[in-house]
């Protein structure tokens, strides 16, 4: 059992203002695995107050030299690494992420992102002197944007915290993080690492709670920027609040990306099965960028269905703590109901079930499991092909020629990820060029920390990771000299 009775507010463990707790249950056993205090509005008020005070302190975190901040961030990365095994084991229980996948998605990226952004600010010039047209010269100076509110979902909780926390800290911001209740436990290890690294008072607060708490934080008068990752519906509500307040906001939202199999692909699953699995089914289908619409050339339709079916049905479904498991339970009963509803919907709409279907996987009577399900014989207008399901459910959709594949890939309200699979990298690149989304993979898919990640259309606004991710926590001021 992991149990905390205090909240991390402004870098100090403090008694919570309220008495409620968040009980976290294992996604696979449904047993209680830990509890933490649930934060309230009063905790947010205090966290924002101390974050503002730290931000405005003339000798505080933002006023430190980038080198001094970066040194502390390197220590923070070391402390995160010390806790990384404990962190991924906790996540696997909280949200059902198979441990081998947690090792790939969640173990190294927090420390890596912290060191990366520490390195960037060490070498970034704070001032750019530009010759003027009407003035003698302009000093363009870069500053931290201010007090940040970061709202994080439960699906990849550590990495999605650090795509915000690492650049915000490196830039010199102070930050209030609201993790999801489903994955509240692992966020407390971040607090312990921050304390051990000597991140000063006021700089980081971690306040777990639900939507209402998130909405309260987003609209708080003391916040200068909001970074949100979550559903498109939640993102719209956050965007509306930020529009009213004219508050900068970045939104990483839902997706329904296409995995486009070109007709020259050697569909040898010995060679590319692992990459195809990662690009379409990783983390039990609970990743925003997955290519859940598999587009297949019509004359190779059956072959693609067979390959996807082999990949899906050979993936062991079971206990997320078992090293051999590739598909675990969903994160919550709510998710299980939602995904089961979509599986029923696909069947009722006349799709052919190739793998899976209704009900629980055999022998798994507890936990939020669904059967990994592969649908065929449906077109891109089916609800299961248009709406984000967020579970291990794929559709194979036929197309006629590359132009048609691009048309179908782009016929979506979303624009987050996607992948193109081909034996000819030039041809794959030209198809990737035409896909309307923020990111595309060729013969695989994995967001890279050094490159900007984000969506277009209903998948969001703004970019995380890369130098672009740092820029969203900075502002510029031009000082004209005559
Ligand atoms: P969600 O929108 O229900 O919740 C996400 C977070 O936002 C939670 O912390 C929640 O408490 C908070 N929240 C929800 N409504 C809010 C509001 N009105 N104001 C403030 N905070 C609010 O999403 P979820 O079900 O937890 O996560 C799954 C969704 O996240 C999927 O749609 C997925 O595609 C998306 N996602 C996107 C990315 C990306 O980078 N684009 C990454 C991961 C997940």
C-alpha cells in the first residue's frame, strides 16, 4: 500500500485543507493499492499564492541564472532515476499499462526530458541584439512566462507531466500540477524527487483531484499559462475558460490516426510486427497518437487483415506486472464501459469481427479487461472509425491508390499522429507529407523528445517537446534603444 496524508504544496509537505482522500485501485485486481489526500480549492489557492511569491521573488527560481537552475535540474533527474522502477511498477497497477511497455514509455523519459531542457537553457542566449530600422538597436530578451497550471491525464502520467514540468522549470517558471485521480500515486514520487534535489520552495505543487479542481485551477487569477493534456471535450472547456481570460494555453487532445499500409510493403510480421503493434496498440490502446484506423490497399485487404489479426491475437493479454503481457486491463471501469460500448456499436453497425468482440477475455474475471478487437468490412464513416475509442480496438479500412489513402487518412476531425508503411522511403515520405496531422512515423511510430509533438484540428493547439516545447514557457520583450 502506498499511503500519503499530506500534499506537496510549494515544495513542502503540508496538511491538506480538506478531509477527502483519493483511493487508487489496481486496474487488474480491483484491490486498493494506495491513497492520497484529494486537493481542494483552498489547496489550489495556497499553491498558486506560493508559486506567485516564488515567481516574483527577486532572488527566486526565475531570477537564478539558467546554469544554476540547470544544475538543480540535473540533480532532479538523478533523483527521478532512483525512483523510476518503483514509479513504473506503480503505474502498471494504477492504469494497467503492461510493465514492459511502462519501461519503454515511462521509465527513462522523465529524467531524459529534465536533462534535455536543462541542457537547452544552459546554452540558450537570453538576449538577441538586433539592428533597428527606426531605432538604433533592439534588445530582444527572453523571460519565463510565469505561473503555470499543468493538467495531466492518466494514460501516460509521468511522461505527460514531464513534457510540461521539465521545460517550465528550465525556463524559470513555477508550476502547479494537477494529476488525474486514477494515477495520483506515482505523482507523489515526483514530489519526493523534487524535495531531494533541492528544488526551492514555492516552485512545484502537486494537487491531485478531478475535473472540478482542474477547472478551478485553470481559471485561477494567479495563473499565467495553462498546459492541458486530455480529451478533446475537456480541452474545449479549458480553451473556453482561457479565451475568456486571454490566458495562453496549450492543448494536447484526442486522436484517431491512420496507419497507412502502402501496396509495396513487405508484410512480414517477423520483421515489422513489433513496430506495427507499438504504432497501433501500445498501452492497451490508451495512447492518443495510435494509428487505430489501419488503411489497406484493396487488393491486399485480406493479407493486411491476416497480419493485423496475427499481431493482435498473439499478444498476451493479462496481468500488467507480468513481463510477458502486452495487453493489460483498461485504466478504470469507466474506460471498460466506454470501450465495450464501442465494441458493441461496431458489431451493431455491421462490422465483421476478426479478433475479439463482446465480453471479457477468457480467464480474466477481475479487472477492467476487454477483448482486443479487430474490425473489418467497414468504411471510414462508421462510428468506430471516426470516434476516439481509447482501447485495443482497430479497424481495417480498404482504399484504392495512394490518393485515396491520403483522402481517407485526412477525413477525420482529428490530426495528431499517423504512420506510413512502405518499402520505398521516398514514396512513404511523400505520402507522410500529405497527411494532415502534427506528427507522422515512417515504418513505425514514436514521438521523439527532441522534436515538436502536438496536433492540429480537434487534436489540439501548440507543441510539446523539442525546443518548441521550451518556447511555450517563455515570453519575449523588445527593448528599443535610441
Ligand atoms: P479527460 O479530459 O477526462 O481528463 C484529462 C485531465 O484533465 C484530467 O486530469 C482531468 O481531471 C482534467 N480535466 C477534465 N476536464 C477538465 C476541465 N474542464 N477543466 C480542467 N481540467 C479538466 O481525459 P482522460 O480521459 O483523462 O484522458 C484521455 C484523453 O486524453 C484521450 O482523449 C486522449 O486522446 C487524450 N490524450 C491526449 C494526448 C496528447 O498528447 N494529445 C496524450 C494523452 C492523452
